């Protein structure tokens, strides 16, 4: 059942979304490992096609419907188109800018969602407190990747614009998901997005990466399994479930935590540096997330007990 009021997230929602962000943060490490043996677009195609197979059997096991009315199927195809576009723009844009700048621009999506939700969703209010929290988290995110953007390689405006357009598409996709609450099962949402995106990405890989080599080493297989089963099948479905039941602005703001985990996992598994500047950025992101997810709402008026009639 959808929670239509703009209430602070409960402890379970915060825990589940934090877990999802940790998984998505680990996905950056898994992608880097997988790209050592697989081409980028082909790797993405394999990831989402495998996710599709897993979600198909998951839907059969849980009896989650995958086919809906013509109206809802059009919504599913729209979500799939936005999902495909966002992933394609991220890959194309990152190739034309630095990884740090691409990450900053992509994770600016909660800002776009918060602004759009204030106009398109009836119970999403962009309060002053939420606005300050979003700005604080975004500032921390930019600071977090400040050292990575100062590489001496001048990023191109085109690459930044492509990644930013992918972030906008993701924000619109999340809004559409929010409006499907109570009508379309979360498994169906990710199934169709993965299926259509996987097919389209496979076509793009065939057209542009036909000379690339696919080496299915142990590390490539582990990377694909993590990205498809844990990051996509579990992470995306859990995110869609949360998005349908809680405030879209509050849930999406927690996405700011994903790059925080990404930096930590990069330091832990890939030996990347973790500077004091990045630590300050982490604290800024956490503070911004706390401000938004715990912002005050108008308390409900207390229920007044009826006065007992005076004894005669």
C-alpha cells in the first residue's frame, strides 16, 4: 500500500535504501573489474539480459504479473526507453569526460527529481529544509570527487551534457515509477526495462563493438553476476518498491550515498586514495541526507476524547 503523505522515512526504509546504495557503490568496482575483459556496451547488454532471465523466474515464483493492460504496457515501454537512454548516455558521456565529473553530474538526479516532484506529485513538497539538505548533499558530493576531477585532463562540455541528460532521464523515470504505485509490480518494472534495454544495448554493441573481444574470465563472470543479480535484480527492484511506497524526494536523496560507498570500496579493493578532502565530502553527503530524510512535518492534531456527560 502506498504511503501518500510526505512523512520522514522509517528505520526500515532508511536501512533498505542504504543497503541498496552500498550495493550500487560496489557496482562501480565491479564495472571496473569487468571492463578489464569485456567491452563496455556489450558488458551492459549482458548484465541486463541476465537480469531479465533472473526476474522472469522470480516473477514466476512469486506469481508477480508481467503483462498488463495496453495503457500500463505503454508506461512500461516508456520506462524502458528512459532506462536505456540513461545507461547509453552514461557510457557515451563518461568516454568524453573524466569519471569524477561524470559521477557528480549523474548523481545530481535527486535535485531534478525534487524540483519535478514538487509540481507533478500531489504530496511532494519542496520545503526550505529539504532544499538546504539537497544542496548540502550535492555540495558534499562535488567535494567528494574534487580530487578526481583535478586530473589535468580537460573534460569536454559534450561529455558533461550527455551524462547530465542521463541524470535527468533517470529522475523522470523515477517519477513515472512513483505514479505506478498500486498498479504495476516492482518486478515487472525492472523486468521490462532490463529486457528492452538489454536488447537495444546488444544491438549497439553489435554495431559499434563488433571487433571487441569478450573474455569470460573468472573476474568477468563474478562481475556480471554481481551487477545482474545483486545490483540490478535486487537493487533496482528494492528501489522501485521503496519509490512506490515512500516520498520520492526522500528516497531518491539517499542515492547521494552511493558514490560515498563507491569511494570507500575503491579505496578498499582497488587501492584508490581516500584524502581528507574526500572525507569532508562524505560528512557533507551524510549531513545532507539526514536533513532531508528527517525533515519535520506538520504533526497530526491530537485526538480529543469526548467529554463524559455529567452525572445527573
